[in-house]
């Protein structure tokens, strides 16, 4: 019975693709990549059905051009509102990538200095304790996740506080001991980027949503990316979903993520994410110096090599080619972004469901990743 339903779903999706316009509110596609898009849609539909995910967006940018973008499923189950290309989702830790680019732009204009300590900008921030010794954390250690600051606990992750600012958010951890001595090891922590965001606010005199707009969304024309404010009407914001104790899909609990906007509190979608990824690779609005620095990991004093560079995960293939990516999982949402420079390819997907598993992006976009025949493109 389940297989029959799956087959019916696939047929409906494929018929919709055949009959759709080249560019609509729900889908944009380049007909030259019809086979690759059909393969991706098949895999995505199976993933959404098997994991009971109500809605998603997916997008592909090739050679600087968006060749595919689509909204799948429902943004609201109660109102039966479909997802469109413009629907906004929680993207979790991919928010760090926006923060790290703002950080690099502020370094370039002289507002911040990577080797400066936290106390250079937040004078009241205490020196951090590790095994009885006092330590000062640098901005580059925060950006490279080598500061030793602890991860948020579950209660903080599900916090439903009201009118919480980025500056107040650092009070949750600033007096806690470090997990390791700064600069020795690498361990991702949302609090690294929340603290970095607080420093950027203090150094510029501007709040984080304004910095996001000024340095990223307006500059790069990301029209569907903004901080998630639960007390503001956000046009196109999806409902957020989770599982209850018996694995039924329900609406996610209320959480106020404004205090952690720099780390995982931003709304976006696949189309804006591939625009952002393409800008990082090739936009003349980002200097070559920043593009080079973004993917250079912070040197560690410990024995393990670094994998993070300004929020990005840096991986090397067997052929010696690099790719850069980021995964985001948060209450009511998940997202993934991948940059493949040697193919001039950027891939992204977002969903409106809490997920403990990574979106199978390599499987969904396998045809694009392995596509070789470009002579007629």
C-alpha cells in the first residue's frame, strides 16, 4: 500500500513538471537540465514522504545562474497553504554563514580585527576559565569554532523568552567554564556565533537584524532572508513542524530565537541560499581577499587538523577537489547548503520539520553532481 501511494505521488509530481510553466511562483527551471531536475524531484518526493515532512524548497545554481528552484508540499497543514519558491524556513546553523560574511566585511572596513580579544569590544565580558586558568578568546577563534565555549543546553535551545536581545543572550554562558583551552581544538558551538554577533553589534552600534539587512540581504538581493521574529508578521513564513511522542506530525513548540539570530535564528529558503553561495564564489560585491579568507581554517595548537573555516565545513575529495557546505537543524526546520567550486555548482534544500538526520542532498542531487555532458549547454 505504501509503495502504491509512493508511485502515485511520483506520477503526480512528474505530470506537474511536464505541464508547468518555465517560471511560476512554485517552480523555476532551465529545460536544458530537465533530466537532472526530474531525478532530483523523484528523490526529494520520496525523502519528504518517507520522513513525513510537510514542505520544502530546493534549488540549484550552475555557472552563476539559478537553473532550478521549487517549493514542494505544504507551508501550513491546517490551511492547506502550499510552499512556494518564496516561502521562508528556519535554516538553523546555516545562519552562521551570514554572520561570518558580515564579520569578514567588518574586518575589511577596519571595524573589527580578527586577532583582537572579546574584551576589546565587550569590556565587561569576563575572562574565561579553563581548569583554573584565565583565558582570553579572540574573534578568529569564535569564527573558527575553536573558542572552547559550551553548546547551549536543551532548555536554552527551547527557550520561549520574550524580547530577548543578542546582548542579553550572552549572559546565559559568559560566566561558565570553557570545555577546552581556546585555540587548541575545534568544536562547534552556537554560542561562538552568538558572542560574535554581540561583538559586531557593539562595534557598529547597530543591531544584528540591521547588520544582516545592510551587509547581506540588500547587497546580495536576498529578498526572502531575515531574522525570525515570532512577534512580527513575516510574509511567507512557513509553519514549523515536529513529531510528538507517538511520531505524529504536529506544530513545533513556540520558541523565540532572536537572541541567537547570529548562530541559528535566521529565516531563508533554498533559492536565497544558492544566491548567497554563488555570491561567495563569484560575486564582485565580495572582494577576492574575503573569498580567500572565508575558506581558510583557523590554525589549531592541538594535534587534530581543522575542518571549519568561518562557519563553513571544508571537505576534500579523493581527487583533491574542495567543496564547502553547512547543515542546519533546529526546532521546526532543517537546511543544507553545498558549494562545489570546480563545477560552478551550488545546491540547497530547506524543510519545515525538525530532523535528527541530515537532508540526503548528495542522493537527491546526484544527477547534478555527476553531470558531465556540457557541450550542448
